[in-house]
C-alpha cells in the first residue's frame, strides 16, 4: 500500500508493481525496514481496489474517468480554435483549462 501511495503522489497514477524499478522497491523496503523477501504483490483484485480507494481518499482525489474525459474534450475543443499544435492541445487538456 505504501508503494501505491508514493507512486500516486509522484506519478498521479497507479503503475503496475511489475513495472516499478527495483531500486524504488528496495528504497521503500529499506525505509520500512522490511526483509528483502517482501515483494509488492496483490493476492486479490479486491485488495488492490481497496488500497487504491484508500489512497485516493487520503489524497482527496476522485476517480471519475468519464468526467475527466469530458473535461479534457471541452478544454481541447476550446483551445483548438486558437491553437493547432497537438502537443499544445494535449497540455491544455492536462492542465484542465
């Protein structure tokens, strides 16, 4: 759960634990004084979902992908009238303007 929290704080998303670099996992292990045999793994999807919900609640983040897509679409459509560079439009969507 600590890995999920720290990754979300830094990346604003939940990466798969298989994708985390070993030095990151090792750093968290050392900070928590865990044995090297302790691996970041979820035994059940239900546990992973619960941990993600707890992390979002702690950070005050709402999981609403449909709402986020609608907001991004509105921002891109508004910016497309004055900008025609795709990276600029993507940045507008990410900033939520």
